[in-house]
C-alpha cells in the first residue's frame, strides 16, 4: 500500500528553501517511506508507530503516520549542512 504525502504550507516552505542536494535526500526518504513507513523510518522518542523520523545526508524530517487514512504528514524538517 502506498501512503499519500502531505506537507503543511509552512513545512513545504522550509522544504523549498533547502539546497538542492538536501531536497533530493529528503525526497528519497519520503518516497521510500510512502511504500512502508515503519520499515523506512526510525522511532521519534518512544516508538508509538505513529511519530517517526526519516534522515539522509544532512536533512532530517519528523513524520506523522496516519495508518487509517494512509497519509504521511511531514511535521518538521531540520537541516544541518552548509547553505
């Protein structure tokens, strides 16, 4: 099953401001997570199977997995690389 990806407007603005390599890294993580979010993410704090993180290179995102709605919502993005 493929999960639908959702970005709140402010988080999408953050995504658009990332350098190209970081946007590509995050896109790869999110596409992988859409197919199997639990397999392609790590727990965020205590593993509740709902709030997870994806990371690659210098970018990390926290996602909310809506199992009932088959939706992945990107809650926040962190970038720790050069601008």
